[in-house]
C-alpha cells in the first residue's frame, strides 16, 4: 500500500516537472535583434566574434532571443556602428570603441591606448578593476551600454614599403593607423589615416597610404598586405591589447528580461575568450608563412620607440588638461596598469623571458 502511494506521488511529481518546463519556456518572450559589425565576413575571427555571441545567446534562450549579425557595409559603414546603435537603427553593434575618438578621446580606453596594458591586464581592468563600470558611465551619454566581446591580443606595427631606420624616415609618411596612436605619430611628422579594414588593401595598393597597420599575421596575410609592402614591423606599441566591444542601445537593453541580459553578458565573455585564443593559436603559423614568402620582419628602432613613448605622454597630459571625462578614466586606468606592471615583472615576465631564451637556444 505504501509502495503504491509512493509511486503515485512520484508519478505526479514527474508529470509536474514535464509540464513546468514548457511553461517556463513559454514565459520567455520572442526577441529579434540586429547587430551590425565593423568587420567584413572575410575576417573570420573579428567578424566571428559577433557570430559566436549570437549563437550562444540563441542556445541559452532556447532560440527565443535571436541576434542577426550583419557585416560592415550591409546596414551601415564599418565606422558608423556606434551611430547606428545610438540612434536605434539597430539594437546592437560589434566594434572597436576607439574608432569613435573623434567624438571623445575617452572611447579609446575600451580598446587600447599607446603603451597601455597587455591583454590579460586589460581584461583584469575591465572585469575586476572597474573598467566596465567606468566605460558604461561614459557610454550612457551616447545612449549605449557596452561589454567586452573580443580581443586581438598584442598587435604588429604594420607594413611599410621602406625601412624605418631613424625618426626622419617617419616624416611625411602617410600611415593607416587606428585610434589614439594617430595623434601620437602626428607629433613626429606622420600623416595618420583612419581607414576601415576592408579598405586598407586598395589604399596601400594605390599609394593613398605609404604604410598600414591592421592586427597581426593571421588577418594581415588574409588581407594580402605582404603583396604590396615587404617590411613588417613590431611591436604595435599602441595596441599591447586591443579589446572589442559589443554595444547595445540602452533603451533596448533595459527592455530585456534579466535572464536575457545575463545570457548576453555570458555570450560576450565567451566571445572575448574565443577571439584571443583563436588569434594566439593561428598567428604563429601565419607569421612563419609570411616570412617564408619573403616578408622582412623588423623591430622598430629604439629611437623611434622612445620618441613615440614621449609623444604619447605629452598627448595624455594635453588631453587630461582639456577633457575631464578622459582624465577621470585615465587616472584610474593608469594606476591599475602600473600595479599590473609591477606584478607581471615579478613572475610573468621573468618566466616568459627565461622560456624565450630557451627558444633562442633551440632547447625547447
């Protein structure tokens, strides 16, 4: 008798759980968003970051929340993603925040500033050092909210038709260079150009620019820069890390159920890790292939590095003096970066340097 009662009760409980699952699913609203990217589909890692985000959000919500991703130019040009999200033309965008420093220099912090943190240090600042909060306080004036959603890692210095041996070689050089770095090199006589990724090759081919930087070996080989310019410089001192941002229209974000906001936050974090790990996996082979094909790898001369560093510090002082929004973030960002440098010097850098020495000795 007791056994029959138990089985009956268990049966009722099982049936209730079967009924409950669809009821929960039915309470989740159907949401369809459009996300415009700053990148062409041919750049599978940069554009792929938005695709990873979209796919994970759909899976996490039983396909109730769907985000359709559009490549650069399909809805708006590559460098107008912020404008489209701000205006509500689209609900979301995937872009590099520093593309918009013409509106305010503070946009640079979410992507990169010259002589800033490396990728791990940047992520530490964003997730645990107050970076996301500071950026969203700033983004609020533009009717958007942003989350880290990708990182290229440390970048290369770019492709040059001629060698850069002294500071004099930079003067008058028309250089495609992104973000805050353009203002730094302009102090050294360079003529900076802001050109979207898909438009760099024809500009370099036609001589509209004399040199161009993009990301690193994997993307640069895809874009074919090595066919036009043979000197490939490092490091990209302006992008020791280059974070990408998923921007959401603030009003549309606030309409979302908390569970959907949580799904977006998790998807953005996954995209962030997916992108940097993919670049780390693919860049070594791409660099070897470029060198085997005739690319001449060069390090920027110390004289150039020192001049760029000094020019960057001068620019920071000038910008802080006239832009209180920039200064508020900069002061906190600088202190966090400096504390990271102290820590990394103790163990991360010393370990890396030792392993590099073993690599040079061909003992690894």
